[in-house]
């Protein structure tokens, strides 16, 4: 069972389909690694991938879907280049963990940043309520990270913000894990390598009116309008990654039954692990406050001394039993189980059983 934080598990039927077509796509007579991005096969792929994303996420007509490269990390720069540079305003950032802090560091290179809230002093254990946010009414935009992959804190509800301030979100690690009200977002982005597909592709969903704010003179590949005008075909896109996203979106729709069904399953997976943590406070401690717990990245540690040693033993023993990717991020330590869409409930139950056995062994 693959609990890696990203790149991460892909659905088995998707891998099998990608394998079956890897050498030759019957309808083309060539591999998906070999075909032109301007040919009719790929035109069908990118159009259906977008249509499926639109259907799954109920993306409104007012929003464009773009396929970019450069990871979510490039979006840390592109968002302020396109929406902050030259405005004379501040961009407001809600800082809930390591990824938000990285986004802030890039935005500061482009203009003024106002920290609307930070959880740093508390050790990034929770997300804030709307009432705690210090948001200027004339902010160029407000930026949130819907799920902090490293700390394992996630917004259950994105706080209400003044309607005039565009809401921008890094949804890298919970995009497609549940329905999201896209009407509320001016721009939402995410690397594909958690729930959507392989690494090398970033999905950006941007509302039309924000495109009008973009200053002229940006490099073509740094300007969202380039991707909108060319339907993401200005240059050679990551053809294979987009093909896999197509397969993943078909799987989500046809085998899972859409994002509400996916969300219910993800909720069950997460509560399977959190309930073991809560049952055994003498052995495990969860990182996040219960109200902010991530449904994607379950972060916890063992509390017996010497600190860290049992965490390492846990990760090693789990690996021997076929469960990989459980080591916490180097900046936080401990254990992290990333239970994205493609990690099956059975795999999560196996980890929960292992957690109980491991606890019995050290008591
Ligand atoms: C929430 C979040 N934002 C940004 C990133 C950076 O993404 P990338 O490596 O695609 O640039 C990650 C990667 O794990 C992430 O989890």
C-alpha cells in the first residue's frame, strides 16, 4: 500500500490502462509517449480531460481550465506576477503551514504581502476561522492553502471573505478529493501528482475577470492568458501526464461515482486512522487539532521516548509489511499517512490494524 505524499498512489485500473496502451494506442498505431500534441488523438484527450474536470468539479462557465507545467511551486510566482505586480495593493495570505510560507516568500518578490493569519507560533496545528483573519478590503487577492500536505491541516470550510477580494487557493493536495464550490474561487491551482495524475502537470482554474487584471509584458509562459488563448497548446504540453489525468477523471466518474462519493470514502478512510490515534493517547499523538484534521495527510507521532526512535521503527516495520511512504516530512518528523483518492479503504484498514499491533508491542 502506497502512502506516499506525492507523487503518490494512482488507481490500479488507471495504471493497467496506461500499461495496456503504452506501446501502441490501437486507434493511432503509436505510443502515447510518441504522438503529436497537435494530432487528433491528443486533441480528443485534452478536450475530454477538461470536460471531465468541469463535470466532476462543476466548474462554472465563468472559469477557464489550463494545463501548465512548473508544479504548484511555479504558481507561487505566477499568481503574484499576474495578479499583484503593479497593483499598488497588498495580497493577503493565510499561512497554515510550510506550503503557505513558500507561497508568501515568492509573492514578496512581486509586491506587498499582508499576512492575514499565521499558525506558525502554534506550530501549524490548525486553520483559522473567518473572524480571525486580518483581510484588507482592497487586497489584490486573498490566498489560502486548502490542505497543508506537510502538517496535515485542512480547511473543512474555506472562511468567507469579502466578495470583492478574489479568493486564490493552492489546492494541490485536496483537489478532486471532494466537491469544491468553484464559484467562490477567483483562481485555484494544484499539482497533479496527488489526486489527479502523475507529476509534471499543474491544473489551474481561473475566472475570466481576473484575466483582465494581468499586466502586459509578462513572459508568454508566465502569463495565464497565453494558456487560455491557446487552450494550453501554446507549446508542447506534458502529453502523457494529461492522458493519465483523463484516465483518472474517467475512473472518478465511472467507477467511484463522482466527487461526493469520493469524499465519503475519503472521510471513512481518514476517520479509520484518526480513531486509532484517539483511542491510544498513551502511544500516538496527532499533529492537527481535531477540527482541522486533514482527510488527505494524517500526521502523527509516537509519544514514548526516546523521541523519534519509535517513529523510525514504526515506519520500518510498516515497510516490511508492505506499507510504504509513511515517513513524516523532514521538517516535521513523525509519521504521515497520505491517503489520497487512489489509496483503497482496505489499505487504510491494514495500516490501522498495524497501528494497533505496534502499540500492543510497545506497551
Ligand atoms: C499544498 C502544496 N503546495 C505546493 C506544492 C509544491 O508542488 P510542486 O512540487 O508540484 O511544485 C506541494 C507539493 O507537495 C503541496 O503539497
